[in-house]
C-alpha cells in the first residue's frame, strides 16, 4: 500500500508539472439512497467544494450504491478507482479493529457524548486511515441504534434462530449472542432481503427503517440507543497529498461545515423517524428491562473483546473519552 501511495503521489506530481488542473472531476460513491440525509449532505458538500475551489474540483455524487456497492467503496477509494467516497466507518473493523470505536455498546449514547468520543478517537483513527491510504474529510453520526423485528420480543428467548441482517462485526456479534443467525446485507439491498425472507430482523436507526419502508415486512421497533455509528467521507491519500495548500484548505472548509450540518440534521430527524415508523403501522417502544439488561451484558463483553483487538490505541481512546466526561 505504501508503494501504491508513492505511485499515486508521483502521478499527481507529474500532472502538476504539466500545468494541468488535477482531479477536476471527482466521482463520489455513496451507499445510501438519494433521499437519506447522509446522501443529501454529500450533495451539499459537493456544492460547497465546487464553490470554495472556484470550480477547480467538481464532485458528482452517486448515491444508493449505484457506482460502487457499499462494501466496495473503501477499496475503490484506496486504489484510486474513485478519488472520494462515503462509507460506514465500522464496516472496516474486521480489517482494522480500531475503526470499530463508534460501535462500543452503551458507551456514548447521546449526540453530545458521541461528539466527545469522536474527539477522543479522531487522532488515532486518522493515523489508522493514513496507513490504509485514506484521509477522512468529515464524519457524521446516525441516530441511535435499535432493533427491528417482525414480532414482539421481550428477551433473547424470543430471538432464537431469527435471521438477522448484520452490517459489521459488532452487529454480527450481537446477533450471535442473542441466538440469531447473522446475514451480511447492504442497506441498498435491505428491502429485498426482508421481502424474500433472507433477513427477518436488524439493528439500525429509525433512518434506515424509514428509507427502506421496512413496515412492509416488519412490525416492531425497539428503542435501545446502543450506539451512534458514523459514516465518513474519505479521499485517496495520494490524491489528497497532491493538492495545493489552498485547495486543501477550501475542501476541508467545505468538509467541516458539512460535517457540522450533517450532525445537526441527524439529531433533528431522530424523533421524526420514529413518528414515521409509527404512522406507518409499526409498534415503536422502549426495549423491555429484561431485554435491555441482556443487551448491556453483551455490550460489556463486546467492549472487552474490542480492547483486546484494538490494543493500546483502543484503550487510549476510551481513557481520553472518560477523562473528558
């Protein structure tokens, strides 16, 4: 990967030497539907970049996995197939455990706490991303995660054998601990998976349920607020390093503004999504005390396992977070 980074940087330098504007047109793959707030904010970001760079960088957003499927986006950006893209950060925790920092159950369950956790994790995460030939421009949290089912669930006694859509190692672990069967399904394919019985349950925010109209297949949503995971907009490091200082500053300005606006939009929509699920016939309620106690016990085990995998950097993130609270 280091060799590849040098190759990309050399290529960028060659373009600069030729006096030609670099990366004038950037394709930006995104995994979620065009109507999802993350994708809408991607368009806002693209417009800001075009404005702040005076048109030197023109970003075209490709939502809904239309250019690259969700699971392909990080690799596409790493290898330069796409200069920029957005992905669910913890989807890469299998490759780099540190990137699961935002999926530690019940550690930071409010937007304020999640912002503090990101502040504690940011430097470590950016260092890890640099090793992967990536640079994070901005991140944005989803609303808190809860469980979707097609029946009433009061404890793990009701979840045995259920086919559970997972999107990363943390959700797969939750499924297994509850006696469910994890099935890897991208958000763009979720509606079909539910309709065909490939999946019968999942954990996510109200946003995903609303976007995918899951009330057509499922009946119950349980508020758990286990964590507030983040998407991140990433750019190929070789391409980023090849940009001029002024261009970098202008792109980062657009990223900072968009990240703040996206986080505010997420918080604004959190309760609204629950209202929409309810309006479309779903039962939306708090998880039972028995179910929540089971989930918290699983969360404690998951955090301990993550600390083993993430090592000293992971422990530093948690320590820094707790010192700031």
